[in-house]
């Protein structure tokens, strides 16, 4: 009999300072809303919105301990300047995937 175990890659654990415990869930909730806004902006070819949200994620992610969000935001910001829809779409998917899999451990 074969027993399947979840792959360790399913969850991403990020350690966050306990000082941020009250605001991290709000930050992550806002990034989930950003996914919807980004998808809508991409459909409308509204690269200005994508650039603005990418810039904000680039700036805010690391401050909260989410370096991956910073990386995704920086790439989206650059891609929006180039109107590179494929890269933007790929990074929206990466952001969505990160948000689904991230687990926070407060220290």
C-alpha cells in the first residue's frame, strides 16, 4: 500500500518578529486583494497600476520579512515599465502561489 505524504514544498515558513503579529495578517490580506487588482489591471492593460503595486510590494515586503514579495514586486514594476504582459502574469501567479503556501511563525 502506498501512503502519500505532502511534499515539504507545499508550505513556505517565514519567521516574523512578534512585534508585527498584529499587522502581518492585514498586510497579507491586502496582498491577496492586490492579486485581484493586478489581474484586472492586466486585462485593461493598465500598466501604471501594475507598476504602482509592484513598487509598493518591492518597498514593503522586506520590511515585513517577506523577501519573496519584494522580489515579485520588483520584477512586476520592471515588467510594467516594459509593458511585458507575460512576465506580469507569471508573477501574479507566483504571488498568488506564495500567499496560498506561506505559513507565519512569530518569534
